[in-house]
């Protein structure tokens, strides 16, 4: 029995690829690629096809386990060492996204509230979400991602004459160097889609859900970048920290709804929070996989507070996150583009031997318990921390 449906995994993939990417990555792409910034989304998506293919091949070997379980069951010592490195990576991603959403809420919704208080309120929401397990997060994704998609699809209808297609000229003669630099920035955020196999078992993470989720997420990003260029203009777009919010501010439905951006923000901010909830969940799950006897739900608060502190220690303001994108993409390429191929070559399920020694029998019992745990998670429909 599958843990999640194909529709749920598709929406989860869209959430991870689009959730934080659309906040300020389009401005960085436009800063380098100019009017051809939408090409950067396609180039980054093509690069991500290779690790997704490798991950699908790897997940077929461990149908009842997520990727972190597979690491530990295949190589107990080396797998836990690798998980410790991934824990640091997930923690930085969580701290980065928490800092981004805190600053966005501070600027858009709560300008008079101290940023420390705003971040703590956001953290309380994320902890409650992560404690509910991955099933709670997936159910929230089913609510907010369709609303986000409907909002983006209806936005061109409201802009109408405000779209100027002449800003895209020349259409078929992009600056290759600028597109590559812009794709490098986009890749650092779009690569978050590779977090999905770390929390989803191999039975649920199939080719149909993975590829369709990646395709839909890429199409949404291309559409959003195109709208930003057509409505805001490339010169202004490349100088904004929150181009998506500025795009929404251009929406006006009569004089009565001149602040329609607040309504759209009320729909999209929960989407961002759900994405960061996945970050917190996978970080806490990494601790549980490293230490099998740890009760993962008790680790959500400590991990969340650690990420809360790191969000201010690592990034004193949003400008540092903006400038850090160039170096951060190199880290994401190592762990989310190259590492899936290495794991595909190294990780293989252990086969039960016929020996009678105590070590082999204890190994068989451990493998049997791991498989039983994976099957229970698949049958109950959610993973307990």
C-alpha cells in the first residue's frame, strides 16, 4: 500500500521547488539574464533532471524506506556520518528560509513588530506543524498549493494592458553568459525539490510523481518570472528584494480593493510556512535516523530553536542571503546534484545470509526491524518523529 498518492507527491514537489524560490530568486536571475531571465528556470530544471533520475533508481532498491533510513541500513557507520553532514545542510536551509520569511512578514504584514518576536511566532507555527509528521505537512500542501496555482493562473487576467511584451526583445538571442549566471542562482533554490526523497518512501516517490511535480514547478516559476518582466520591467525587477510581492501590488480590483495584495499574501504566506515546515521536519528526522532510540518529536523544539538562533547568527539581514546565493549554489550542487549519483552507486540493500554466527543474526534482526518500521509507516500513512 502506497504511503501517499501521486497527486500529493506532485504537490509536495511543487512546494519544495517553488515555495521559497519565488520570493527573491527571480530578481537575481533578471540581474544577470536581463529580459531572458525566464530561461534560467528551464536551464536549472534540466540540470535537476539528472539527480532526480538517479534518486528514482536508488529509491527502487529501498521501497519501504526513506533515503535516510536507506543510508543507515546499508552502511550503519558511514551512513550516520553522512547524515550528520546532511543535518548541517538541512539546518542551514531551515535557518535561511526562516530568515527570509521573517523578513518578508516584517516588511509586508507586521512592520511595527520586532523582528525577533515575529521570528519566534513563525517558529511556534513551524514546530506545531513538524510535530504532526509528514502527513500533516502533505495535507496542508493539498490545501495551499492549489490555491497558489489558481492565483498565479488568474493573475494575467487582471493585468491585461499592463503587460508590455516589447521588454522581451530580442526574443531568440539571449546572452548565454548571463543566462548561465542567472541559472546558477536559481539552481540553489530550485534544488530544494531533492529534499522530497529524504522524507518519502520509495513506494510513494515514483517516476510519475517526481517528474510531473518537477515539470509543474518549473512551469510555475517560468510563468511567474515572465509576468514579473512584463509588468514590472527588467530594470526595476533586477533591483527588488521581493519582486513577487511587488508584482502582486500591481493588482487592483476597483478602488475598493486597492490593497488586493494583502488578500494574495494571506494565501501565499501559509504556503511559504508549509515549505519551511518541511525543512524543520527533515532536520529533526535526520537526528532520529542517526540515533535510533531518540524520540524524534522531542527533538523538534531543540532543532527549531537552534535554527532560530542560526537564522540571526548566519544572516544578519536579507542582503547577506541575497549575496550568499552564489556560494550556496555550489554547496547544493555537491549534495543534491552530485551526491545522488554517488549514493546510487554505493547504497544497496543487505541480503540475508545463511550463517549461524551471532553477528549475522543480529544484523538480520536489525534489517528485519528496519523493514518492519518502514512497512508500518507505509501502512499507517504517516511517519512518526
